[in-house]
């Protein structure tokens, strides 16, 4: 059974969520916890922060630390290929109409990015199921929120499809009995696939809503736009019963006041990471910052 803790870092672009997720990953690895840090943001920064070449396939960069930068385009192509294979298997008779010539249009379907991210997410939690922590550096807020909403919206849509297919099968059964005197008709592959997808989305939705296993962190700066975006994240996640674990005030300078944070966040714990004059890239600089500000894992978790 997969019992890895799953942590997501969200926030307005430029707030430093990549740096913060990289720091936590390093701290967990230093405490002998097996951790993988994954960038789902197309504007990858992990390679620069760790000063280590990273690729789509996560690699070991420390005895307890793995990291990778997901190639979103590669995941889109994989998703489209899986859809194409599935359609050909279930509708092989349509090859007579050259239906394969129309598969290219799938590339322009809306929502491909979040489906690609979901595929990447499922692949990562399956591949690293034996790890203690899986950390995701998330893409821009709009795409991240679509990603979190996907299992719930798709789940409702698939549930309607399931009901519709069951109604169709009832009518087919009546016709079958009349025409074939009760002969059993072929097992419905379409309904089986619908139910398979329903289970998949339900499983992912349960992971998202499991506050004991999953944590969503939002990184902000001393900036009204970052605070406004955090409020949007908070309200959007609340609607789908996903709780925000903590708000992290990154690059806090002396004199900045937490009193300026919107009262809407009063139910969410937060802590601050002091501004660093040193560029936080490379293991040496990251470890030096952790020691200087006396940062502890408990500050996050």
C-alpha cells in the first residue's frame, strides 16, 4: 500500500515556491527520509536551485533525495497515445471509416494540460510508492486549480455517463431477449471502461482530500497580489474539501507585518522564511540558509 506523504507547493509566480519545496526536500533527506521533489511547472527551476541537471525521469541527487522536472509536452503525447490505443481497441470496426485520421484533432482538445499533469502525478506516486515523501512544485495557480478540480468534475461527468450507459444496456437487454430468446449478450467493454475511470478519479480525489496524508502549502510574499491569489486558492480548494495546510511567507524582511494578511486566512497556520541576501542555489547555500535561520522540519509539517 502506498503510504507516502504527498506535499504540494502552490503560489503566485515568483514567490519562491520552487525554492521552498527544494529546501524542504533537502531537509527531509538530511533527516534520512526518502524524498522525491518533482517540478510540474513548465518553467522549471529545480535544476538551477539544486545546481544539478534534471530531466523528465527523476534521478538520485543525494542518497535520500531524488528530483525531476516533468516534461508536460511528453505527458500530453503519452495521454493522447493512450487515448488513441484505447479507442482503437474498443472501436476497431471504425477503421473502415479511416477514423484514425481524426486522432490528430485530439491534440487541440481543451483540458489536456491538467489531464497530462494527472497522468504524471499517478505515475510518480506509483513509481515512488516506497518513499516517505513526494513533493510537487506546482505550475501557475490557474492550471493547479484545474488539476485539483479534475477528479471531482470528471467524476461527476463519468457518473452521468455510467447512468446513461446502464439505461442503454437495459434497452439492449430487452431487445436481446426478444430477438435471441434470452441469449446472453457480449460483456459491455464501454461500461467497464467507464467504471474503471470512475474508480481512478475517485481514488485520486480521496488522496487530495486526505489531510493526514496530503498537504497543500501556499507560498506568498509581502505583496497584495500574492495575498489575493492565495485567497483565491484557499476558497477554490475549500469548495472541493481540500484543506490548505500552511501559508509560507517567503523572503520576509524586517518590519513586514503579518497583520496585513487577510483575516480569511486566520484558520490556516503560517510561518515566515527570512529574506536571504545570498543567492539560494546549490546544496551549500541551501544548507547554510537552513542553519542560519534555524529552520526545522516541524515548521513545515
